[in-house]
């Protein structure tokens, strides 16, 4: 058996206060990260569910409704309402699947791309500023922490990462 020496700092890290501060930081960061897009979405009569649908369809053109349900983890009924509104107002199109005509493949329209870009650009700017301020080492640390917070099954969604979040 190997005797592993642990420093006092390693034994007490992370302490309860650091964990609670991390939780609070995540709450405040999410509040501020979503504030500008929320204001834009309100002008359309949309909410955060609309934003999530627009974002993920934009990132995954041609995704199925089933795939979107898997990412969002919302009910079919909730998605149906939001998706119906986005399709009805011309932000998203639905096309039947090539192999399975029962599938509905989702794509942003030009109008949807415009809204997605407007919403995401504000958030990208916020991330870019925070990353620049933190430095490259902190960026990798942030990614590691965020990957550790999400369920293991979703970690494989991130390129260059294994199922445990490690680099391949």
C-alpha cells in the first residue's frame, strides 16, 4: 500500500463555505448571463424555453424532436407548445426524416438564425470577456468544473472529451 501524503489544504478543500460560494456564483452568473437574452425574448413574447430550443436547433441543424427532448429534458407537451409557436412564427421549420418519415427534423429559418445570433452574441461577448480576464489556465479549469457538474451521459456531447470529461 502506498502512503500518499496529503497537505492540510488538500484535506479541507473544498470547505463548506467554498462550496456554498460556488453555488451562489452559479446562481448570480446564470441570472446575469440570461438577463439580456430574456429582455430580447420578451419583445417576441418568448421565454427561456424558446431560447433553448432556438439555440440547440441552431447548434444541431436537422436534429430530431426526440433528440431535442433528450437535451432539454422537458415534457413533449411543453416542447410542443414552444416548438409550435416557433414554427408558426417562422423561426423553425420541420421536415420529415429521410429514412423514417415519422421523424421531424428541425432547422432554423433565416429569421431563426438571426434571432439565435442576436441572443448568442450577447452571451458570447460575456464569455469572451470573462475568459480573457481569467486567463487560459482558468478557462480549462472552468471547463473541467462545468463538465463535473453535468450528468455523465451528457459529457460525451463535448468534442475532445471522453465520457468522464477527460481529454482524448
